[in-house]
C-alpha cells in the first residue's frame, strides 16, 4: 500500500504547499481535454512526477487495483456489442480516453502521499482552511491516512488465517460475510483504542505546526502547477 516513505528525492524535499498546488493544476490539466495528443503530454508530466518521487507505477496499480478495475470496466463493456455479438473498438476509444485522465491523477496523487508526511498535510490544510472546519478537515485527513493501512493489515491477517484453516474452500458468500464481520469488529476495536490513546495524550486541535521552507524548487513547482492550471483552463474555455 502506498504510504509516506522517508527519502531524499526531489519530491521529498519540496514543501507540501507547492506539491498540493501542483496537484491542483495537474488535475485541471488532466480533465481539460480527452484528445490523445493532450493526454500523452499530461502522461509525460505524470511520468516525470513518478520518476522524481521514485514511485513505482506497479505499486500504485496494486494499491488502487479496485479503482482501476472499475475504470477499465466501462471501456470493456463498450468494446463488446451483444446484438449481434461482436467487438466494436471504435466505441471503446472515447471511454478509454476519459478514464485514463482519472488514472493519471491517481498516479500523481500517489506520488504526493509517498513523499509528504501526514503532519505536513494536516498543518497545510489547517493553515489555509479557516476555523473549526480546517481543524476538523486536517485531523480527519491525518487520522484517515494513518487508520486505513492498519485496517488493511487486519483484513489481510484475517484472510491469511482463514486460508490456514481451509476457509478458502467455503462458498464465496460465506467468506465475504466472515471477512466483513471480523473487519467491522476490528475497525470498531481500533477506533476505541485510538480514542483512548488520543485522550491519554491530551490530543490538541492546534498542535505545533512543522516548519515550512519555501525554496526556489518549490517556486518552480508552484509555477508549473499554475502553468498547468492555466493551460487546462485555456483548453477548456477555447471554442
């Protein structure tokens, strides 16, 4: 699963604010136009982001495999015509171009997650979203980022235990029911333990934020994000 990994890459040294701005601009550019030439240019940018953060595209696909399966299901359904039964590649071109934009945004988002500490993301959100809404959003993002990997490990451990007890020979509905019940029980148990730990540590809505350093590299990345956003808007608004 993609999560923050300490490192010394170019992306690791960037400020969280510049990376968020770049992501916003990239998303606008990715959804500006579904033409093949435009998407190839956006894909090149996404490839540079993955290379600069040393994020494996295979790891991204493995992490978000369910999302990619859902994205690919649309073009596959359009590829097959039922009456009469035949393949229609021309019908699958437009859906493929549409869903590829979402995939590119996922790749860039995974690079951000891998190179940005959760603490910095929370501090950035709370700095620029005012009031309790910003604090609640920052805390929610931080807890979600920390909580989901733990729940995933619990589900994998439960599935491994079921296989060790020949549970994989049971019907699919029975396996899903058992996995769901155990997963919910573990989730509530983890939530209770998390709440107790937060109270024991005198959880604060306004912790001491990390030190932000906006360097020349951050300025360049921010300008690139603004450029991508401007390019995307110009393509979208052009007649």
